[in-house]
C-alpha cells in the first residue's frame, strides 16, 4: 500500500507539469492575440496619422502650416510604422511557442482569432471554498506521501487548512484568505501536538515507527504545499481585481483621449490651436489604446493564474 501511495505521488507530480503546460498554452495564445490586436490598433493609428499628415502638407503648400509642423507629423507617422514589425514579431514568437507546446510544426500553424476582445472567460464567483485547493496536484502529491506512511490525511487537512471562502462578495480575495496568510497565522508553523493525531495508531506505530524528525519533515512538506496554494490563489485574485480596475480606468482614458483628439482637430480647422497640440493629442490617444490592450491581457493572464492555482478551474465538479 505504501508503494502504491508513493507511485500516486509521482503521478501527481506529472499532473503538475500537465497543468503548467495548459497554462502556458493559454498564455501563449493570449499573448499572440493581444499583440496582433496591438498591430491592428497601430495600423489604425498609422492610417489616422497619415491622413493628418496629408492635411498638414496641404496647409504647408498653402502657406498656413510651417515646415516644422510637417516634420513633426512625419516623425509620428514613422514612429507608428516602425512599431508594427516589432509587435508582429512578438505575436509570431508567441504563435511558434504555442505550436511547439501543442506538438505541432510552427510552419503552417495558423490561428483565426487575433483579438482578446472577443474572448470570454467564466466569472469568478463569490464564496469559492478552500476545499478546491485539495485538487491541486502538488497538494495531492504531498497527501499521498503522508498516506504512504499511514497518516490520517483528513486530520492533516483540518489541521493545516480551515474551511474558508477564498473569494468575497465581488469574486475577489476574501478577508478570510487575507487573514490566513498573515505572519501571525497558525499556518506558518506546525502547531505543537498536531503530529500525534495525524500519525497515531495503525501500521505506522506497529511497523514503520517513523522518527519524530521524519514525521515533521512530511508535515512540513504538506504545510508548504498548502501555503503555496493559498499564496498562488491570493496573488491571482489580487491580479484579477487590480487589472479589472485598471481596465475600467484605461477605457475611460481612451474615451477621453479620443474626445480630446476630435476637439483638437475641430479647433485646428478653426485655426484656434497649433499643430503641436494636435500632435500631442494623437500621441496620447495612440498610447492609451495600446495600453488598454496590454491591461486587458494582464487581466486575462491573472484569470489563467487562478485556473492554475485552483488545480484546473473553480468549479467543484
């Protein structure tokens, strides 16, 4: 029986690799889609900058714009054009990485989706139970090592991880999770008297007779796996919360920058502002749009991190 549990522990280590690979596949796809979306944004902005350049050149020919105005706009056009190959290279690097992860030859490996805007991830619901963490392959491997020594895993679970909700009402980090990871929490040390209830009776006492140091080592490995699981979940939930807030704010930045550019163009036509103001408005909008794609990517990657932290997903099935 002990050998069977040890074999199962090794199998769960393979599951760790499988889960890590799944997350890497999704992240590579997200990076591919996000960078091609940035390419599309850059092309759109390049087209807008070229249209403005054409207008400025017409004004220069008519004597209402200076040579400097044309040169500055040409610089912006060149900058936008130069950004596209670098973004496309990054996207293609993600595509080839994804092909290799899937065991496919990169040559001829094509993906239809080239935007993150159409992607839909399941909502992170309030009240996710801490019991979900026991599905994690690293935690299961540590439990199999305990069972190989005839330990009571159910007692170990109760000793090292109380029944709490990982997510609060908004689907983000719960107060209980934050409290559990504080330095003064019991989980940061193996409490006195916890070893005996986990290892008492059975084949251990009669046949294996593990030393106290061996028992402590097994429990320390298990405790660390629980702490790592809780930390991974906390980091993922914080990432989802903060990047969700950033995305909302960045959408507002894009909206305001677009409105500012429209007003700037109107006032330029009326002759009430110079082209430098127009140039700055264009740059502000271009940067805001690009940042929005990157923030959206960060939020989606945080969701992938939660998927991995919970051992595959956040359902109890």
